C-alpha cells in the first residue's frame, strides 16, 4: 500500500527504541507553517517577528506570555496561545503517544479539538505502519475525522462528514 496520511507529519518525527514518536524541529516547523498561523500582510511587527523566529530558527524556544500579549490582533493572540500551549504540551511529554494519552485523560482544557484530532492521526499512522488493508486504514480514520450520521431510505448511514459535504455540493 502506498504511503498514507502524509499530511499527519509522521515522516517528520523520530522514533525511540520502542517505536514511540518523538517530536522534531521539522515537525514543529510544519505546525508553524500552517495557514492559521501565517501572519497576514497587515500583521504587526511583533507577530511577524514571533512567527519568523519560531518557523525559521528556534521552534522550541520559550515564548513568554508578554510576547503573545504584544500581538495587536486578538485572533492572532488566541491562535498563538493555543499553538504555544499545544507545542509546550507535546515537548513536555516523553512521546506523542504520551502527549495524546495525557490529553485524553483530561488535561486538554487549553487544547482545541483540531489538535487532538491531529495527534490521534499521527499516533494512529505510526501504529498502522506496514498495514496493507485499506479497510483497516479507513476504519482508523473514525478516530480523528468528524463523522456524520444520517438516514437514507430507512437505513442509518455513518460517513465521513467531509465526504458527505462534498457529495452534497456536487448535487
């Protein structure tokens, strides 16, 4: 089976002796390159500097609350607060699996569901390494992709929400 879920960033991670996922600078930089964190052309100098420093140079460097507070755009402040909380959480854990488990056990108060889904995806990707059954891989997507339940001609259907939306748009 060809490589799957490349967008999870699993190829950017290291593994320990037990095969658990270890955060790398490249993995963190991929997060900092996400569209949600790309400063717009109108961004203040503080936001441009923070983004540049983390993306291009030191993705693990501590970020003081004052740095985020100095950002002019309230949406940017919120995005950076979430991102730095997530980054610090995965860096504090011995592996991404441990980071996910800690969040699943209740320490996810400052972590958006999107980050939980992304962690689930990369952990599953590692667990499924070498899997050749496409049905198993598809079933694993139920753990991180939003699903939608509907009925059609008296039958209950469960499907990927994004797929349903795409089909509805094409009608």
